[in-house]
């Protein structure tokens, strides 16, 4: 699940201790992804800020308990999404 705001996605990484994929994005990385059938490029980074939580909770208000249950809620922000040519 992701929250989208214009050309940026915010993804909540629940149970970070059980997942590894997000760790590759610490420090930032160029990524390619498929979203709704379209191939996109962007810059992904791991964030633990209140702005990411607010963006995600605007889209998924029922996720509040899951986010608050995490000692340090972790999000991946993918910005500057542009279509691949």
C-alpha cells in the first residue's frame, strides 16, 4: 500500500525486522517501478519523519495503530516519479 501525492509515493514499512527490501534504499537510490501498468523512475529514500507519517495517515487513517506500534516508524519515500521512455 502506498499514499501518492503528485509525483511522490510514501510507503509504510511495517515489521521492519522481518523485511529486507527497504534497507537497500538507505542513503537514497534511483529506482524503477511499475505503478498501475506504467513504468516509472524516481529517487527512493528511507525516512522516519512526521511528514511521511502524516501523508500516509491522510490516505490510510486506520493505519494509525500499526504506525504507533512501531518504535521508530519507517517509510520509503519515492520522489520525482517520471515515466520511463
